[in-house]
C-alpha cells in the first residue's frame, strides 16, 4: 500500500517537470519566431550619439562663424550707407547754392536789361532835348576832346581795372580822367564803371551822378584806390 502511494507521487513530479519543460520550450520557440532585428549593442549606440553631438557642435560653430562674417559685412554696409547719405546731403547743399547763385545772376541780368533800357530812354530824351536846344538843322561836328564829342552833356568813363592796368597804367589813366573832367567843367551827369560793368558808386546804379565840384573831388579820391575785380 505504501509502495503504491510512493509511485503515484513520482508520477505527479514527472508530469509537473514535463509541463514546465514544455512551457519553457514554448517560450523559447515564441522568442525565435518573433525575433526580427539584431540585438542593439549599447556601447556602439553611445559612440554613435557622441559622433552626432560632435557633428552638431561643429555645424553650430560654422553657423556662428558665418553669422559673425555677415554681421561684419552688414556693419560695413551701414557705414557705407552713412557716408553716401552725407555725400548726398553735401551735394544737395552745393546744388542749392548753385541754384541760388543762378537766381542771383538771373536777377542781375534782368537788372542790367532794365538799366540798359533806362539808358536808352535817357539817350532818346537827351537827343530830343539837344534838338530842342540846338535846333533841328544842327549837325554834330566831328570835333572830339579826349575821345568825347565837344557837345556832350553827359560823360561815362569805362575803366579797365585788370591787374596789369592797375599796376602799370593807373597813374596815366588818372591823368587822362582828370584832364577830361577839366575840359568839361560842367555837364549834366557823370557815370563811372569798370570793364565788367561794376559801378564805382552802387547807389547811382542805373542813373547819373550829379556833376558838382564836391562830387568830382570825391570821384578823384575814390578812383585812386578803386580796384574791383576784372578778368
């Protein structure tokens, strides 16, 4: 009876071992069936990540270097733009000055035209007055004194004020001017300008200087040091 019980216990243990072995074998078989990739070696993975980080750092350094170059070029462009802006402002100032100078010249030209017209009108009036005083049948004689007709009532001196004239012929010119004034002790008007059209007395621009002894003395004293520009 005891022998029969021991045999039954051994049969149970063997059956349990069979079940365990079958289960373990089934697990191994499932692992073999589901295996699709090679096992990953952790050490190689760490090495690959380090190489990737190194590449990314090198790329970052390259980008930073290019950024520095671009910023330097950008600053140079800003400086160049600032210089060009200053140059444009300077050119605008010069243009405004030239425009103002042109307007001034245009105004002077217009004033000269007006003066010329007034002088023409004065000449016509003078001719009419001379005809009235001397008669319509009066004929002008060719006699001249100092280059001026003897019957002239107005005298205009046009004086060369260039450097050569002022340095070498000024005294002779003054002698001729004084002699001419002495020849004509009394006229209705005098005018003096240089070869550039500049008046000796700007307040008498476009009109006659009254002929008086005091005015003649002022003219002679003024002309000694009168030296306006002439080309």
